C-alpha cells in the first residue's frame, strides 16, 4: 500500500510544481491512510476473535480430553489483549 501513497505524493508534488491544485490527491492520501488504519483494526479484531474461539473450543471439549494447560494459555492470551 505504501507504493500507492508514494505514487500519490509524487503526483501531488508534480501538480504543485505545475501550479495546479492538489486537494483531490490530498483527499485520496487521507482516505488511503484511513483505510489502512481500518484494515489494521480488523486484523486485531480477527486475532481477538480467534483467541475467543480457541477458549470456547477448549471449554467445550469433554473434561477427560481437555488440556488444562491449553485452556490456561488461551485465557492468558485473552487477558493480555484487554
């Protein structure tokens, strides 16, 4: 994605050198930055959801087959992220 931002910045500079306005390019650069932030937030949310699913899956396993160490590890990951 940084290639796109670099291209937008170069284009903005070219437009500025030519005396043209660059408000549309500025808006595109801001939008790209906002979208990158949203993607990162989605990734964090997906990781968190994956951890919750791991805990639930371990708790639903019958008691004889349950690996208490894995449950403790999954719960520790959840606690670390909050």
